[in-house]
């Protein structure tokens, strides 16, 4: 008898709990979770190539919703054959409705960063024109020289904590650089006469 | 139940011996094996107070004479048994004392689970004893339970490990910390259970079909981490444990103190562990140092014969370094990491510094438990508990943000349980209960990153009933359980808040039969069915998981997973010379949830990342655990074991991803029959053992090996590990010292393990020698 009573009590207790759980909106997550500002994200890269005479060409990468989500938009460009351009790289975080300059952060930590450029087009070369605090290349500013006409791309990679003293790294060869890739973007390029 | 408790009490305290002022009292008694009830001959007894001793005779009897009235502590030791200390209050005329000892782990009779507070069960369970736990103080909970057949671990480097039982892990198994379902952050492969095993006196792995009385998922195994009740004795006692490991230069101390005063029983337990970078045979694993600080307080009070209450508080705090070379930017970096001989950023010396990438985890638990004995055959049990878990993960970040975690999650949970047990008749027992669990999980927005796991509140309400009946040589058990789970989720998807609400109903049922044919052979059979609703991470995780270089995407169309499991066990011995134990299991799943690369890349600023998503399939996991033991002589023993396991995706007719591999183990041990005397000291239970384990290569499909279209990583080769252990006990006046020595991976083999996520980047651990000192007073 006693046992039955206890069993009954336990059952009603369990029902009581279940119905608490059913109680709708009181149990929702409150308040709304904060959507954090993704401070570290790079959403935009503008690679501006200015010839000695004529209009600059701007290569653009934009991915406002960050990793995953919608695919980024990438804008390539047309360069003139046998021309020298001054290259300036700008990295931005435009995610939070305002523009944060990531280039400055990279210049502040210049010993820990390096950009690596490569092109699939024969005759296109990219040379560093800036140095970090240790007198090693950084790659925010460059000289881009074109050769004969051709089609292909320019790829740039930003590495965090590369080994700048490894062989070939100061000359812009990425093979031995190591480190962690923070940006890896490829622009379609058409070099015309 | 109360009766057996009373017996225990009587045995230990009341009936002991002669009463006289002239120190002419005599204490007689016998020592039996707790598992088999066989007398233990030639066991040694040593009275700490008088520093005298004796031995049991061939029938397990002993006699100690010329004792005064008073309190005595007697140390019992015997070949193949754990040393044990009993307390005796000598104040009556000569009485017979029945003492018990237990054989060490894997001497088959020890592995039967018959807890003091619960009736026997048909479920197959194996227990790690207090001595095994202290002897392996340098290990984490998961690596410790790996000593049990059928248990393996999923690791992320050497510091992060979680247990896998019969191929199931994480959300599919239950971990109970002192009776409370562990409520931590068990999302993926890179999270360890937040429990200090050194707090426990006993760790039990229930390998059966459905552990119906425990809250969690009931698909299979439960791991119970239990501190034992405080010994009812008025003197202050304690234990101190120190170890040093050569690999990682780790040091660890654990100290315990306990006393049962007239007012209250108390026990405190503290652990501190620190380790530098570990080492493979060829290089250091830079940034794999760890640090752990834990504390526990246990209080017990018996308000009356009928009402017992205990309180428990524990805090677990750890900082775990993650191999620096595992931090990668994109798949190109990942591809490079696979081909490099050693991980990048490797340094030439070990350091105790722990830098990002790292994890910081804090877990606190409080529990209040009361047991009320209605009469001799019924009791009621109530538990209230709260847990707070904070987990922070750090990566190397730009612009001085490395000190900001990239993930920071706080989880608060409440647990309530009422259990009722009734021994309806001497052979029939009813156990029933209700449980309620509330979890609130929140992301801390300080991270400046999007959360991987959403904020959510979960309610779980459950009820269960288990009936057990003994009939002749058979023991039957039948039970059922219902769980209701409500999830309220607020997720950030594409920078917008989206809300979800789910309600799930889970049903589990299980039946079992144990047939004890003779004293030398018993059979057990279990059949269980259980359902498990998809967990929050399986439904809603979203984002880039840097550690695995993949974009992980939950699937909110996942359905409840259903599993049918059956086990058949046999246990026995031949003339007590040869003993064996085998457990065959088969588990069939509908809608088995797993994560796998989709074979699709998502472009990001860092380049392309493979997309991992959660899928469902029909699957089966089956296997066989075998353990055999042959006593060539009482001193010399041979052991052989096998854990065979196969996981299959039955829809696609191929191997199931991330299932442990079959392994074989073999060992021999020698224990000196008599203590060895060096000077005045006696080295008792001096034991040497060699153990070898061979782990086979995993079977995978090309699709599972393909991380991205151009990167394929095949499972590592089979490997072999040889270990050596030695131990001895020394009585030093009133204290007892135990010295242990271990060398793992003696051959310094280079290997990688399929279930270690770090295998993509680095080799596993090289040779490691350790020494342990345990002082009991």
C-alpha cells in the first residue's frame, strides 16, 4: 500500500516537471544572444596598382559575412603590357557597418607578418618595396611589373608568424615560410598590349 | 539494504574482542575474498599500534593475542590482493572478526559490480579499484578507464582524451560524477570530461545495453566515478600521492584527509598536476604542457538510523596547451602539415609555458543527497545538485587579441532526482525514480568571434522503473525509462539571431538474465532498446573549426537516433588456475548521426575550407571483449586480452567513420611470494609486470580519408606498445608506503593513433618513465 502511494507521488512529480518544461515562452533564451563584432576578420582586400601615367587598377575581394555563408565577390583587372605599377595593399574589416583598417594592425606587427605574391602570367613580377622593423620584407607596398600580353591570375597570401630567415623567404618565395595563412586570394588578370 | 549496511557496520566496529585491563585480550577471525567468499590463507596482518603481526593459516584464520583494550588499525596484505587497513575497537570479550580483501583489477572475481548501495544487476560492469586509480595518478579519467577491455579513447594530443566504450562516445555514453550526470561541454572530439579521477575510490564502466537508472542517453555504456563513503572511524587518516614522469617532466600531488567524528564525517581531497611539453621519439610537442588544480569536500551525517545525508563539493580547473603546429590557416597549410616530418613551430626544448592555442576549463559541482530508510526493505533517496562549467578556447590571434578567448561558454545546470527502492520479497526488488535536469548554456560575447555552439536552455524530465528477481540460479532484470527533452535555442546564423524550439520523447527499455550455472561459470544475456534525440551541436553548430580546418555545419533536420543492443557474456574459471571472461555485443542503429566532409569547399578570405556536416545513416557496431588469465603459480601469471570491434554503415555497406580498431593485449606478471627484506625494511607484495598491446590499423573508405578534393589522409599503421610496471608496499611504523614504477612505450616506438586528432600533425608519445609514491596513514 505504502509502495503504491509512493509510486503515485513519484509519477505526479514527474508529470509536474514535464509540464514545467512545456510552459512555452518563459523558458526561451533571454535576452537575444549578442552577435559579436568579429574584430579580427578581414572582409575586404583592395590591391591598388598605379601606373606611372594613366588610371590606377583596383583588384578587389569582398566577403562581408565572413567564413561560410555567402560566397565572396572577387574583382580582377586588366593591366598594360610592359608597364611598371606601384602596388599598395589595403585590408579592411567592413563587417560591423564601419570600416576598420586591418593594414595598420599588420604594420604594427610587421615582424610577424609577410605577404607573398605570385602570378601565373609569364613576365609578371612583384617585388617588395617595404621593410619590417628587422629590415626584412613585409609586402604591403610593392612594385608590379608586366611583360608581354597574357591571361592568368595574381595570387596573394598573408602569413602570420612566417619564418623570415628561412631560405628564399626574403625574396618572396613562400615554400619554406611556414606560419599560418590569414588571407589567400586569387585575382583574374588580363595583360593586354 | 539496511541489513547489509548494518552487517558491515557490525563487522567493522562492534564485535571486536576481549575486554580486560591486563592486556590479555585475544582477537581471532578470518579473512575471505570479497568476490568469491573463499578464505584467504597466509595473508599478513600487522597491527600499526603495537607493530606486531601474524599470518592467517591454511583456512584463512588468524589469532592475535596479548592485546589491551583500545583502538587498533590492522593492515592486511596478501599476494595478488590490494593492501587494506581496517579499524577495530577492542572492548569486548573475544570475538571472531570476519574481514575481507579483494583481488586486484582483472583478477576476474573483482570485476563483478555489486555496490553496497544497490542490488546486483545483469549489466556487465567492470571496476577500477582505488589502488589502480592511485597507481595511475598521472593519467586522466579517459586513459585510466582504457585499462578495461572494450574501452578506448578519442584524443586531441596527449592532454585531451575522452572515453569510447564499444565504439560509442561523447553524447552516446553517460558519465556520472558521484551520481550526478556530468553536465559539461561534450561537443566534439576535443573536449575531455571535466573530472579528477583521483577524487574517486572506484570507477565503474557499465558496458551493458541500457543503464536505465542514469540520466543521459541510454544507448549503452555508463561510466560511474564514485568517491566511497567515509570510513566510520574516529581517527584522522589520510593518503598522500606523488608522481614524476620523465616525458613532459610532469609532477603531480594528491592528498586526502578524512575523519568520522561523533558529529560528522568529513573528507577533503586535493590534486595539483603540472606538465611541460611532451615528447615523441624524435621531437618535442611544443606547447603541450598542462596544469590542473582540483579540490573536493565530502561531508556525511547520520541524523538517525533511518536518515543519512551527505554533501559533496568539487572543483576541477585545468589549462591545456594544444600543439602549436596544429594551428593552421587553410587547407594549403593543412596539406603542408601532413607532409612535413615534424610540426612547424617545434622547439628544441621542453617548456612549462602554456601559450595559445590552449583551453581553459573550470567545472564546479555541489550535491546534497539524502537517503531515508522507510523500513528494512524500502528506502527513498533524494539528490539535488548544481554544476557550473566554463570553457574558454584560445587561438593565436592578430592585434594582441591572443589573450581573448575565441570561444567562451558558460553552462549552468541543475539536477534533481528521487529514487525509491523496495525489496518486495527476498527475491524481488523494485527500483523506480524520477529525474529532472535543467541546462542553460551561454556564449560570452567578449570573444569577438561568432559562436560555434548556440545559446540554449534545455529541460529534461525522466522517469524509470526497474524490477529484478532472483530465482534459483537465475537473476532477471527488466526495466523501462522515458525522457522528455525540450530544447530552446537561440542561434546566430549569418549574423542574425534565429530561434528554434524542439521537443523530443525518448524511450528505453532493457531486460537481462544472469545464470550462475556453478561456482565456476556464469552466463549473462541482455537486450536493450533506446532512442537518443540529436544533441545541440549536431543540430546547430555553425562556423569555422580552426583546429580541424573545416567549416562545421549542424543539420536541423536530424531525426532521433534509435538503437537496439544485445550482449552475451560468459565468465568462469577452471580449477581457479585458468579464468576467462568474454562479452559479445551487437548494436544496430537507425538514423546513426555522424560528421563527415561533404566533399565540398567553401571559399573564405583564407582560401577554401572543406565543409563538414552531420548526416544520418543506418549502422551496426559489433564486437567481442575477451580477457583470460592463467596462474602458472600463485606468483606467476599470464594474461591475454582481445577487443574486437567492427562498425558498419549498413546503408552504404562500408566502414563506419571514427570507430576504434581491434586490439590485442598480453602480459605476464610475477609477484614475490614472500616479502623481501632489505635491512630492517620489508618490501611486501613486490610485483613486476610486462604488458604488450597491439593496435590494428583502421578500416576506412576513400571518402572518409578525403579531407578535401586534393587532400587524402589514410589511417595510421598498426602499432605496438610495450609497458613495464613494478610496485611494492613497505610498512613504516604506523604508515604504509607504496612505491610504483612504470615505463610506457619502452621500445620508444614512433606511432600515430587513428582516434587521436593530433595524428594529422604529429607522432604520438615516446618512451615515458614514471615513479609514484603513496603514503597511507
